DNA sequence: CAGTATCCAGATCGATACTG
DNA sequence: CAGTATCGATCTGGATACTG
């Protein structure tokens, strides 16, 4: 088997990180893999303009209020979305993607597409494994 | 804010998936974000040849035997690694990357590199958020 | 409207002990 | 050597009820 040079590059980058940074990288990676986080980001990206909490909740089917709140807080904390509160009655809160959020989506897309495209391979592997 | 065309492409791919496939895609994405899974795959990639259980365990610092077993089983089930058992005493079991596993690493690398490179941005965002 | 607070069931993970 | 089995602490996420 050949070594994957591309991976070595990432390894070098990772080894240059402090322990604290490594933790942070891992947490961001968690966002990337989290269904709700990604779906929320994608919802904001597709909209192209700020969305209210209730609008996001309606778009991201199946998410609970609690989970959406948590997800949005995490994304905000990581600098991926902005949260703007308007002093109105009833209250209005709008969420929007940041530049960093857009960048993240753009970097996630190729991987996600590959996984989606390869779903047949994965399904086949599973079927084979489970058959034994 | 501009719409992210690239993301739309992934969205279209996702919407073409069956519910079952969607689940599978999500599970693979979980592997991608899992620290142990990725580290295990990277270990096998760097080695360039099959590795014994104990060797992997020694390389992936901090992983418990239980977690490594689970991780390897998942990776095997998803067709990312192979598991070969030699009928010897004491037993020898060797793990190796599959082609699919190599491909996955190659597709993960750009994203991972970007996250690592952007760790400063994320740290700054956090610091700002936490300051409030 | 956009949350917060509380409860609770299920998944997860490390540590430990045991085995083919 | 390469696991499996088990226990307890921890984390997660949904459902529900309440509030500025």
C-alpha cells in the first residue's frame, strides 16, 4: 500500500498545534459532523439573509427547541454565525452566517459530496460485513 | 450575503438520498469527526502496511482497549479497514486501510487542514464571545 | 417569540477483570 | 495477544412546562 502524502500534510499541521488548539480543532470537527449544526448552517446559507429563530426551527425538521438553541449558541461561540437581538415586542432574534461560516461550508462540501456519492460503496461494505 | 453555490450542490446530492442512505451518510460523517476513528485511520495510513492491534493501540495514545476495538469494528463495518486474523498462538490480528479508507482520508485532509489553519480565527471568536 | 428550567431514558466511555 | 464482559460515572437529547 502506498502512503498518503496528502494526509501527512494534515498530520504536520496538527502536530504544530498546542494542546488547547488541538481541542479546539476537535470541537470544530464535531460541528462539522453534527447533523443539526450542519443543517442549521446550510439553512442559513441557502436563505442568503438573516433568519429568525422560529424560521430556522421550521426549516430544520425534527430539531427540538432545546437542541436548536444549543446548536446556535455553539455556532455563535465558534464564530460561524451571528446573533442579533432586536428590542421589540414580541422579541425578534436573527441569525446569519459569518464569513468564517461560509468558508467552513465551502470546505465541508467536497467531503460531504464524496461521502454522498460513495454511499453505495458504504452500503455494500455494510451488507457484506453484516452477512457474516 | 451571497449564496454559496457549492453548498447547493451538496444539498442536491443529499436530497437524492433515501432515508436509509441519509442515515448512513451521517454515520460516516460521524467517523470523520471522531477523534479516535480518524487517528486510527491516519495511523494505518502512515504505516503503509498492516498493523497489529497492539501496535495501533500503542500509536493512538490515550485510547482504551474497549474504544479501539469498537472503533476498528466500525471502520471495518464501513469498509474502511480490513481485519485479518492469523491462526497462531498467540493470536495475531492485522488491520489495514482499504482503498475506500485511503480515499476517505484524502477527502478529509483539505477540510482538516483548513480547520487547523483557521484555528486562530476560531480561538479569537471564542475569546470574544466568552468575554461578554 | 425566543428562549430557560427540569426531568428522565438511553447512549457512551474509562477502568477493571476475565478468557480462547 | 486480542479481545469480551461488566460496572459506574458522565453526557446527550427529547418532552414538557414555564417566562421576559
